[in-house]
C-alpha cells in the first residue's frame, strides 16, 4: 500500500530559527502534495498545494515567505518554517496524491510533524 | 504499509437514508480514532472521534462505532442529507506518538436528493 512519511515527527526549536519538514511518498510518484496545519478542534487547514517542478500555490492568508515549500522531486516536498515564532507551534500534515491508470486520484496523508517553538 | 484502510472509495445513498462508512486498521496500539469530512480544495474538517475505551459515540446525526476485536470502525450518518456529500477520512493515533495521525484514503459519499 502507498505510504507517505514525514520527517521529523517532532521538533522543538528556538524562536527565530528555521525548521524544515520533509514529506515523502515512499512507493509512488506524487505530482501533487498538500500541506496542512492543524488548528484547535482538530480540523486541518490547507496551507498550500505543492506541484513538482513549479511554485507552490498558497491559500489566502498563508505567508509564502514564511512557509517555504519546495517540491524538488516526484517523491519529496519540503516545508520550511522560516524565523519560527511560538505562534507557529502546531501540527503540520502533508498529503500526496497518486493517480491510477484510470485517472482516479487517491490522497494519502503523512503522519504529521509536531512543531514546538520556544 | 497502510495501517488504516478505507476499502470503499465511493458510496452513493438516497437522501433521508442511512450512510455507513467503514474503516479498518491493523495496529492494535491505536487508542483514538477520528473521522474527518473534506470538501474539494479545503482541508479536512473534524467530525467526530472515539477513544478505545468506548464502543460508540454519538453527535447529532453522526454516530461512530468501534469494534476493537475486529479492528473496525464505522461512521453512520442518519438521515443523510445532500450537504453531507464529501470525502470522509478516518484516522487513528495512539498516545505514545504525540498525536501523529494515520489516515485512511477516504470514501467519497454522494447523497442523492
């Protein structure tokens, strides 16, 4: 079965530092990956859509200079939280889309990364 | 390997009838389960959850059932409404992972008026 991994699973950093989170599709190529942030009441807010080889599409209200997304290959997308502040502390989840031969898309979620900014 | 599976990619139900969405998991360490609802181009919205100490949790039209011995949970929506049409994801986690979630691949529900 398809698996999407995230690394690291938890990270604690000081305010002002940058943190990189990796999202990998382990056994399939994903042309599209999504980054989400979890908010209270556990809903996930879509932050951006990451397409391999092109710039990410950010949702309204998400600072693209703060949350840098790089989709370097068909199996890897990275989210870098630059100059992190305590309010960036959250749970970040990625997902990757796999298309089958019939053109049906299935979305696979990573297990998430807990970021704590001190 | 997928630890949480939703084997039905789609489901169609008549308005007013019951919708039953199923989810199976393989890891017996999971102790907390959630259902999310997702509309296109939006993030998944939390719907309902259940901890492993319970076998049923109800919230309005939504009820989640957990069968630990079968490693199976289901979401019942009754009565189904057209606005319920969306993709539903189940997710599981266990306390030791600090809320890491393992998601199923989703079931697309269509409620026919």
